[in-house]
């Protein structure tokens, strides 16, 4: 069976050549496909498979940098080889990602979330497939109850707060987020989900002062710690005394995801009122000795680690 690429197929290849960042080898492969298509050449099965594989491989290499071209090339590969399971899977995945990307919103565990622009692919995928903060969400819904006063550090776009106020309904929920650009999204997501909690754009530290904070394109990776490589913006954020806040709020539960800042936060922290801690640790940032010191401090204060509920890096501590 022979196939012929149509004019619309040629346009897809032309567009990818003009807009996508392809390697020289990829550009050459696309040029060859386009030249043969424009010449009206009919392709036998072997050549059709070669074209499908070429479009597939280039699409996979482009998905992080140009999702539109990746989607078009993968769809073209699927049109040439409709039975390909990977082509079917990736075409569906790209369509879902583009739908979420273009709408600027998604839904996780029944919580409606707006998330802003220019998200890197891993974060977009997590939001699109519902795996965003899935371990923290599971622990939150399992262990936080109406008797709790919750303090969250690293609120992000307000997912945990909206989730808690929708399903767990704690007495109070106070969320701290250092990235000032995320506060409007937190407020928007409260409104979308018809919930209310307090969101504060400050850092909790040892003393009241201003601190440098590093904002990355993936908001979930922004941190007090300067990144090694990826692009970032340094902003100055006001800080408040963490133990003053602990005395003010008297939280019974902590939810902490602050990208390596957890060791500094827990050092010298007054945990008198706290009996539940959901924390994501970051061993890529903090070494074994630092994390061991953090664990020891919690054990010394009577906390136990729930091994069956915890994942590798998202932990539930209780006493």
C-alpha cells in the first residue's frame, strides 16, 4: 500500500521548519520529507514507516520547547501509521496538554486551578494529568481534619489550601508564599473553588528582615536557595519571625514544601502546638547530614514518621 502526503501535511512540515528549534540533522530530515511530498512521490510501506518514525522522533525532541510543532508532527506520524500505540498515546497527551495550556486552567481532585503562563513541560504535564502535588494532597485529605489549625509554607498557586478548605474543613488555614507573582493566582483559585483562607506574601525566618528569594519559571522550584543553572529572577521578600507566627497561629498541623528551605525553617522552631507535619524533603538540595539533623530534631520532640503513608520524599510525621 502506498501513501501520498497532502498539501496540509507539507504545510505542517514547513511550519515546523520555520518556527521550531531543530537540529541540523532534523532540519535535513524534514527538508527531505517536504521535497518528496512536493514532488508528489508516493511512498511505499518502508518509506512511510521511515517518515512516521522521523516525525515521531522530532516531535519527542521538541515537546519541551515547542509543544505546538510537536503535536502537529506527532499527528502527522499518526495519520501515516494509525495503528502505532505510542503515536496514539502521545497525540492524545499533546492534545490534552495544549488544551490545558491554552485555557490556563485545569482541575486536580475536583479543585479548579488557574496557573499562569510559560510553565515548563514537567509542571504542565503534572497539572494536566492530575499528578500535581499528588502525594501531599493524599496526606492532606487523609490526616487533616476539622479540629486542625493548619499553617502552610510554600502555598504555590493555592492548591493545598483550596483542597483543605473544600474537603477537610480545618478550623483555620494560613498559607505563606514568598513569590509575590503567585498571590493573585492564590486569590483567583480561592474564588474559583468558593473557599477562603489567609494567604500571606512573607517568609518565615529566624528574625524579622528582608531576604532574597529566587523565582524560577517552574513556580514549584522557586526557593531561598540560588539555583545552579536554570533562569531565575531574584526578588526581595519581607520576612517575619517564625516563632512569633507560631505563637500567633498556634498551628496543630504544618504543610511544608519550600524547596530545600525546610532545614532552616525547622531549626529552632517552636513546635509546642503541632502534632501533624506533612513535609516534602529535597535530597537533591540538602545533603544526608542536614536531613538527618532535621529528622533527629523531630524524633527528639516526640514525632514519629508514618512509613506506610509517606512516599520517598513526601513525609507524614505525627505525635
